[in-house]
């Protein structure tokens, strides 16, 4: 009898409780990330412009990217504030290079538009990469922001040229001229690595990072 009662008690009174479904706050997960102070957004569509952000590691083919440039130029500014003349001279050279490249890109963009208006009446929208994601930047150096602006202008030039090139309305040599404008940007970004003073031991180096927004 005790055995039967024990079974009944187990069956009716001590049934294993059903697992409680754990729920996540979907609204919270969809909530946009808190925007850092001073952050800015930019979306790049051409592969050549996108590659200038992270650069390329390795040997002779190494390319300094914008993120590494931002980190190094920030350190240059710190050293220059401490009275390092070499750092100050390098920053002045970077500023002059930025101004020169801006002039080059503005002229190249104007010439490309003029060429297209002269050679065809067909009008394309600028190229857009459907897989491109908006990037959020939080630089702490005016030189980094100015370099990003140059990359954005370079992207505009390529996005203008790509549809006409793919349609056969812009010849390969002319398109390659547009792509080769990136050599000016790579030269600028590499300036901080070739002649920058070494970091002083014990001093923090602040990295400038970007976050990808969904």
C-alpha cells in the first residue's frame, strides 16, 4: 500500500516541473548601440577605398591603413606637444600632404565629370555596394579625420567611374587613372611609419577604432 501511495504521490504531487522558457528582451537586443561622443558615420562602396582603412600586413606589400595612421599620428601629436621638433616637422609635412592630395582629388573628380559629359549622354547613378556596411569612426586627431575625408572623396571618384567602365563607356586606361589616385593616399598613410619618433616607454598609446553598425 505504501508503495502504491508513494507512486500516486509521485505522479500527482511531485511531477517534474515543466522547464520555464527563458526569454530574451528582443527589443533590448534591437536597441541601437550608444553613440560615442564625437562619432561620425561613413559608408564606403569601392573595394579600393575600403582597403585603405585596415591596410595590408606583410613584407614588401605592406600598406599602412587609416586605423594604424590614426594611432600613430595621435602619438606624434603627443610627442610634438612635449617639444619634439622632429614630430612637429612630420606633422607639418602631413598637413601639407593632405592639402596637396585634396587638390589632386578635387581636380581629378572635376575632370572625370567633364570627360563623361563630353563623351556620353547616358547618365548612371554612382556605384553602390549592397554588402557595404556603415562604419562609425571616433578619431581623436584632426589629421585622421582629414585623411578619412580624402578616402571618402577617392571613393566618390571610383563610384562615379565604375558604372561607366562596366558599361564600356569609360576605357580601361582612364579607369586605371582613377584607381591609381589611391597611391597618393597610401603615401600619406605611410608617412607616420617611415619617420615617426619611437613611442616612449610607459606612455599609453590610444588606438582609434571603428565600430560596424548593423
